[in-house]
C-alpha cells in the first residue's frame, strides 16, 4: 500500500513496519472500548508502550491475511493453532524495541517529509490520482482512527525505517560469497540406484490372536471413535423463504424483456478472409471472381488452404474489426465480397455457413425467472425472518419449533464429529459454514442456546446440540479386521526397510550392485530381474524419474562412493542410492539470487540488531490484558 515502505524493506522487516501502520485498513470486530484507548499497555519496552488498540489492529490484520490464504473464516482457537497470537506478540515486541531505540537516539522527521510520505499513500488518492484530504478522513473513519493518531503512527513507522535503513539499507556481499554459491549450484552428481518395495519381500502371514492383541494395545490411539454429536440445524437464506406464488405474470414478463439479451443467441457466420498485399492485387482477384473463378480456385492460386483463411464461426460482436464484421454479415452465403478495407489490408470475404440467431420464448424460461424474482424479493425479508425466529426462541420455543413457526425447515444431522465426518468416515459436505458451525456446536451442551451464525452477507444459520456420544475406545472385536490390515501393513513396511538397510550395508561394504540384486531381491519366476538404474549428471535442485527431489538432495549431502537408503513415496517403497560421481561446476548467479542474498543478509542484521537492543531493555508483556483484548 505504501510505496515508500514497499521499496524500502522486504520480508519480515516489512511486517514490523506494517503491523503498526495496519496497511490493509481491514479491521474486523474492534470494539468501541478498544478504539477509545486504554490506560493499560499490553507490551512495554523501556518507556515505549504498545496499546491494546495496536495489538488488536495487528492481530486482526494478520488474522485477515491468514483467512484469505486459507479461504475460510477462523475462530480464535483455530488461529492460535497456527501460532498467530505468539507471532503477533513477537513482532510487536520487535517493533517496540526499535521504537525505544529511536526514542533514545532522539530520531526525528521533518513535517514536510512526513506530509510527503502521507501524500504518497495510494489509499488516500481520489479518482484523479491526487491526494484527497476527504479520502484520508473517510479511510481513517472506517477503522476508528483519528487524523492525529494516524500522523503519529505514520511518524513512528518513518522513524523505525530510519533505523532499518541505516542498519541494512545496503548490504553488499563479496564476490567470494557468490563464487561459493556458483560452485554449490553448479555441482553435478551421478547416481546409481535400485528400488526396493513390498514385491521384494514375499508374502506376510496373517497374525495370530496374540500378535493382534499386542499390536492393538500398542496403538490404542488409532482405534478410538471420536465424539459424535446429533445436531439440529436451521438455515436462513433467501432461497429458504422465497415464495414463488408471490411473483406475478406481469413481473415475469417485465423481467423477461429486461433480460431478453441473455436469452438470445445471436446469428453466427463461418467466415473466410483472404488478405492481399495491396489494393491492385485485391481488385485483380475480385475481377477473377466476377469472371467465374471460384473462391477455392482463388485460394489455390494464392497458395493457401481453407484452414489458412478461416476466421471461424463468429457472432458479429465477436469480430474485432468492425469493417470486416459489417461486410461479413452483409454478404450472401457462398458469395465472395468486393475488396474490404480491413485492419490488415485489403481483404475479400466469403461466408460458407450461416447459423441463424434465436431467442428462447418466455414459456421456456418462465420458471427460472419466477424463482429468481422470488429469491430477490425474499432477500429483503431475511432480517425480518431472523428477528421473528429469535422472538420465538425468546418466548421459550425450542429451535425446531421456532423454525417451524417461522416457515423454515429444520435439518437433523444424526451424527457428526469435529471434522464434519459421519460414523462411516464420510465428510458431510453440505453443512453451511461448516468450520464455524461445528466449532460452536462442539463447544456447548444440549439445551444451551447460541446466537445465529452469519453466512457471509447472505443469511444465518442456527445450531442446537440434541445428543452427545462421547469419544470411546473401540474394542478389539469391533476393529479386528482393521487391526489385521494395519498389522500386515506395518510388517510389510518393517520388512522393506530392513531389506533396504541390509542392501545398503552390503553395498557400502564393497558388495557388487548386480550381485546383491540377484542375491537379496531376485526376480520371481516369470518376472524380469531388476537392474541398476543410472542417472545422468544432476544438479542438486534437479528432479529425475525414480528419484524424488528429497532423495537427490540427500545424495548431495554425502561424499562420492557413499550409499544411502531412503523411503521414497510410501513406507513400502524404498530406494538404495550410491553416489557414483561428483563433478565440480559453476552456474551464473543471476541478479535475483544476488538481490535475495542481499535482502537475507539485511534481515539477518536487523534480527541481530533487535536481539542486541532487547538485551539492554526490560520487556514486559501483560498476558492478562492481551487475553482481554483478544477475547472481545
């Protein structure tokens, strides 16, 4: 948003600046008490304080960013599972450390420079691209921030930037560093390998009862049934209360006329366009056509085929050259036109097919229009319906009865776990706002009422918990077949891993690759013997058929002649790899790599600077106030 900040800093350094500034200005759920400030601080570093509003704005900004990345809304608990609160606190502490350092160094900024920075903010420009004081006020008002508060915030950002730029603005790295990078990136290696999988170990006998019991007891956590809840859900969207009977025939007819173009398929023509180098050549061709030469014959003379001159089957509006479009749709079928001035020169057109246009009659789309109009009308009644249902609940009715009295249809989900799965493990995919609904439903007991959950801007959903089936340990008899399959899978994985490790040890000890294949993984009768696979020279970032990138990367961490055994794609799919050859090389280190290295060096310097500055300060974090702020 701020071009100065965008250009001056990169990576997490930019986050330090933008946390205070709240670049997105997209704040959700900031309460009035927070916006009016608080005497308590959430973080203090020396004489510098971080206020509750700064914490709330920083938290909401990062929460919004995380939700956009995931494509769904998150509860506070879900956000904390991503470490959001800790990340915000850490970054606010770092920012406060820089602010305190700036205060002690008595850094400042002129009013003219500060005004210039504010004027550069694209958020405050009007439609003409100029700075607008009115736009500034409108944006700040939308987040409850005064001009004075914004100016102070902007000033703090500029002062932080002075420290960051002074410490890391230019961080050139020596050529020797990039020589090492070039050699690192340019090194090539050749590998020899063989794949070992469950086809190489023979069959696994079924386990006995004692083995099953032992495996079951060792893996009890794998055989627990999750907590299930029986839910009653009531959804309110426009389609749920739409009354098609309320839509009159006159309204349908009016809407049909207004939207008639959407029901109309325009005439289309298959058009050929033969372009000439100049007007004289085009006129000569037209005279040949008039004398009886066919269009196909003319194409042959020009050395072209029908495919070479075809524009396709197009509607008039789909042809970008209006002159060509007019001529093509004025032409008769299979009658070449006179030369036309097209964008690419003189052209003769030929229409080989005409697909007539058509319009769907009202009778064909009447039901569709009626439904759309009913939903449109119902959208205006959503909030009234919401209030009526809430009034019913306030009067003592159950959610089911309140919904029925309001004209809504309750839905019962017999059993669902926290991950939206039923007892068979299938995902119940049609629960609106599934993540939020289940989070609420698994946080209450039967009989406890919660507020309606918003479905974006489209409606509401209510949920009641009818029954709770506690989490339980499934007895062995219930899951015997699953335990048997798991035991066999585990034994196969163990056998493949053991075989791969044995092969590795024997090969590393000087064994012959081909001989070990014949001894340890011989081909079954009727099958082809496995052979040693060899790669060409590979860079460390390369991929190859048979060797996933992590395997190649592991091969680059060992010296020539080394042998490694790694799981490839599954527990029963291993590969034994020998580093057959190592070749030194060099690659060109491009500008992007040099710039990225410089940025990383700068960020390392800032990290060390903040760490060193923090050692000289007393950092206090008020967890009580933080919990209060984030609970609102």
